């Protein structure tokens, strides 16, 4: 471990002290940035005293900054994992959404419990910021759906990293009956259960019927009707895919086709949800959990899942390419040698452990 120089720790304390006495707004902001850089980039962990002092000084100085300066501070602090948790919580709960938004949307310091508490106690703008986080558990989205406006629900429905419970999905569908945009956003989600697909199809059919009876024949109405028709077609295609997926599972279980071969047309068709359903069946996981892992989860979990099922490196690579296309980002990769080095028995144990942990967590939530 790298040890601090004699001057390093006193330097931080000295800078924090200067910050507390600075009066000029611009110099105060510049000094705060310098102190934050010094605090966050140190080669050793801060002491409890330094953490406390940093939190106190930043909180005090933030109150003295001009309104347009305050968001600049939280934007720079938001992605940092070394921000003191108490400071992150204070900034996330700030009444000025411009200040709170970066922390709510991006801070890795906030725990699930922190986010739930914030979702239960803040306003709709704060809920909207939370809804944009890269990953949201179903416990969080349940609160967002209960308390949030339809704007928040639309954001959740388009966030591929947001898990939605069965109860949460039911409530969103109920709200979608009176919100056309929410209905269309939901229809575009990849993890819809069959019952929800049926209900959304009924809603869109009713809207198409209503639009057909209207007297307006302008281009806007025609374009709207075409969009609805395309979404309706997509929902019907998904239902057909579900039927074919059930046949694939039966064939693999019967031993008439290997899992690698069975997944080839699924991957060719870009059917991430159907891939999740098949893997979830053989791993004995919930389909929505598997979909979230494939769409936005940790790479290691996906690799261990593939290895535990004896999938080839080629199949895993194609699944990661599909994941990247859905996320509109670069593909994460693992070499064949790295993949083959993962012990299959260890991967299977890891999957069993994850299943046990999830089951225990679910039981604890119910008990609570």
C-alpha cells in the first residue's frame, strides 16, 4: 500500500480549512473543486475525521454558492465512489432538482435502501431522476410506480435496466389505459409477460378502431394509425415467438437438439427476451431476472450462466453481440481461452448460490 507523505494528510485538512473561510463565490467554487479533486484522488482512504470534515465543509459551502454554481459541484461528484455516503444522501435530497439530479441518476454510493427512502420522501422531479439510473431493482420501481407521475412511468418503461415486478407491471398497464404514450412505451419493452401483451394489444386495437371512426383524414392521423399498427404487429410477433420458444425448450429437454443449436435461430432473430426465457428455464431462474442480466447485468453473471449450461464460446459471443446491439453500445468480450478456463462445476455452484441468495432475499422481503 502506498503510504502518504508527511504533508499529504495535513494538506487536505489545510485546504478544507481554507475553503471554510473563503468569501468570494468564484474563488470558493474553484477551491471546492480543488479540495474535491484532492480528497477523491488520494492514494489512501480518508480518515473518519477527514470524511466528516469534507462532508461538513462541502455542505456548508454548497449553501453559500450561487444557484447556477451548485449543480456544477454535484455533476463532478456524482460518478465518484469515494464521496461520503452522508454527503451523497444530503445532495440527493436537495430541493433544487438541478443539484439533486446528477446524484440521484448516477451516484454509485447510494444503496438500494437509500434510493427507496429517497423515492418515498421526495417529489416527482426527483423520482424522474431516479428512474433514469442504469439499474433499478423491482423494489425501487414499485415505489416509483406507486408515487410517480405518468412521466416517471414512461421513463421506467423505456429503461432496459429497470426491473419491474408483476404487481408493478399490472399498475403500469392500468395507468396506460388513459395514457397513450405510456401504452406505446410499454409495448416496446422486451420483458412483457403474455398477459400484459394481450392487454396492450386490446388497448391498441381499441385505439386503432377509434381512430378509424374519426373524421380526420390528415397525414398526422394516418401516421399515428400506422405507428399503432406496427406496434400491434410487433406484439403479435412476440406472442408467436413465445409459442416457438416453448417448443424449443421441449426439444432441448427431450434431447432432440442441443442447447447451442436451439439458440442459433433465436440469436439470428435478435430475440433477447426469448433467449432469456430459454436460459432461465434451464437455470431455474425467473425470466425477467435473466432478461435483466442479459440486457444490462454484470458480464461475469452472463459468463457464469453460459458456462454452467455448457454453451460454446461462439454462442456466448453472439449473445454478447446481441446484448450490445440492444444497448446501442460496444460489445463486451471474453476470449475463448478465458471462457474455457472457467471451471464448469464452479460456474454451476455459483448459479446455485445466486439462486439461494435470491430466494432468501425474497423470503426476507415478504417477512418484512
